[in-house]
């Protein structure tokens, strides 16, 4: 009899999802520590049956992020195996094809994703393949923080106090020093493909030039952005983060969305930076308010995923079901003006143009732009959420709809519906010199500071000096603020059957 050929050890398959990094990746760390050869895979399902298809901007970032992840794995002697097709079929078939001993992943949290993962786990276990899973995306799992009555929290402050009480997240873990990869033959399964075949990037037309000019993607870029934020913007963060003309926010959201950075890395890096007192030459240290504000923003991300886990699909269902009867308006012309940054309100238009060009929008301006759509135009928040889903590089299934519901007043711990942002006052307060407006709305750039926030009210001499004719060179407002406020409050009265009191100080 011919001598038998020894079979290589059964591999552990690491299924990358929204955790596209080597550092502080619990699933990858487990696979390496198992002693088995490792196979790293990503599955692209072009027509997901149980979750939302990614928006166009997210698809662009995904391409770049996967390219960087593959390069990092290749530098360690392996690479990323790309699979395409329905997750439930593709993962099981691949695991069987390579003779996997285990398939491991970091957990996901929407109901649809959990259903898919449970079905895959059940199918793999039935074949004798173990499926260890890990927390690689959050500080705390959503089921670990509950009220005394074992019910989910519905108010952020109470949730965040409970989440932090006598708890500290585990410190981030380093990347593996080496990985013993299993070589997978090309074409081992029919679902294997290459990055170009996923067709994630725009081609005709190629609208992503602004995204490429704005962002570097992947783990190393995320680490650089985290370091730049800690050195340049954490000091003074609590106050400066609301000023859109400054580069004073972290801009970490897309890196956290794709897991190019872990939340634990961001958390501990901020604590370390504050402790070391970084903040530029001669700085006395990072104020506790700046650190606390940044950690609270991480907390809002945690709370969004908490809501995603415990409640109905956030992008479809009003958290406060009384909003199901809200008399939303169907106004395609006003919606198009909002989407294109042509509402006649410079702060709203600047934000929407920044979004279209860069795939990102300053947080303060996001609130104003979202409030304008929902309250000034009375357009259903789900329409705006869908636009952001398609145009934001940081759009995820938790923070995007949770934030829209917060602005609309329909969500958990939401801003009252009668809180109606005045876009002119917001502009005057947070962009007093008009630096942000001049960058993104160049038509009005020559107006003086006092007039730039409401061009339709500028004096004739100011308009002449700026070579600006409202209604021709820049739109007149699509709606009058006071009239829109009255209309919004009337809609709320209709919904609730009682009056509301609006604040004009916003």
C-alpha cells in the first residue's frame, strides 16, 4: 500500500465583519492562540436577506478597508480570503471545504444579524465545527446592563451610569506577533472572489473624489487619526467640538464603524492622554470635562447599540409609537433642496454639501440639518435617515437611526419635538465668523460676517459688494422659520391632542 499523505491540521476560520483590524481583535487572538492554522475571511453578501444593504459611501470605505486589511495580513505571510454570496450558505460551505475545526467571529447586534449568526452557528455545530464568538465591537454587551427590574434602560443618563458603575472595560490587546496561515487554493469554493469583483467602488460616474481627498482608510489610518485627535483636539474638546469651522472633533466614527479601531483602544488611549496631560507645548493638562465629554460620546454609541439590540428595528419603527400618527408631509421639491444643499439656510446647506463631498458632516451641523428636515419641512425622519445611510461613511445600523429618532423626538431619551433649532441662530452662535459657511457655500463668501447667516436679510449695499442676488446666485429660503415653527407645533398638537411650547433660544 502506498504511504498515506499526512493531512494538515484543521484550521480555525476567522470571519471578519465590522472588526477590520489586527489589534485588539478577540476572534483573531483566539484563532492564533488555538495552535491551529488560521484562515481569515470576509463575506460580501450583495443582496442580504435579513439586514440593510450598505449605502454607497459605506461601500466605498469598505473597499479601501478590505484592501488595507488584506495588505496587513499579507505582510504577515497570509492574506484575506474574500467570499461572495448569502452568508448562511457561504460560511458553512467554506468551513466544510477547508476542513475547519472552528469558525470564530466577533458578535453583531441587530436582530437580523443575530438571527443569521444563530442559524450559521447551528449549521456548523451540526457538522461538528465549534463556533466561539466574542465581543469585539462594544465596551459592554447589551444584555449585561439592565434596570433593577431586569428591563432595558430607555434613558441614556441612567444607562450610562449603570454601565460604568464598578466596571472598567478590558484593556486592548496587541496584534499577534505572528500568524500560522493555512494556504487556501484559489477556487477552493465557488464563492471565492477578488476585491475588484465585489464592485464596491463607484465607476460611472465616479463621485468619490471628495472622499478620497478627505479620508485614509484602514487600521493604520485609524490609529493615526486617534493619535492626532489626542494631541491636537482633546484639550478643549467639550467647548470646541460644537464649532464646525474648527477641526475639533475626533473624526473617529468611520474607523469605529468598520472596526479599524476598537472602542477599547479609543477609550484607553483617551484616558492615557488625559493622564499624561497632552495638549500642546506648555499645556497644564487635559481638563476632566474634556475627557468626560469624549467618553460620553463613546457612551452614546454604546447606548445606540443597546437600543438596536433590545428594541424594534431602529431605522423602521418609531421608538415612541405615538409618532406613528405624525402627519408627515410629502414634499419632493423641498426634500431635493435639502439633499442638494439648496434650502437657502447657509448652515443647513453647508452641512449637506460637506456630507456629499466628504461622506461626513460635523456633529452640531448634523443635528441642525436633521432637525430642519423633520421640523421645518415636516418630512418623515426615515427619509433623512435613508439619505444619511447612503451618503455617510460612518453610517451604521445603530447610531444613524438612533440619532435621527433623537432629533425627531420619536426616539429613546429624545429631544422634545417642540425643540426646534433656528438655523440662523445656530449659525450665528457656532460659526460667528462664517468660516464654515464660506468653505462650503462659496456663493455667499463675500458677505460680511453679520449678514452671511441670513443672506436674504442682507442690505442692498452688502449684496452689491458681494455680487450676490438672492434667488439667483443663492436660493431664497424654502420655508420661513417662524411659519415652519408654527406648522411643526400644529402637527405636534394634532399628534398629541394638546399644545406644545417651543423655545426660541436655540
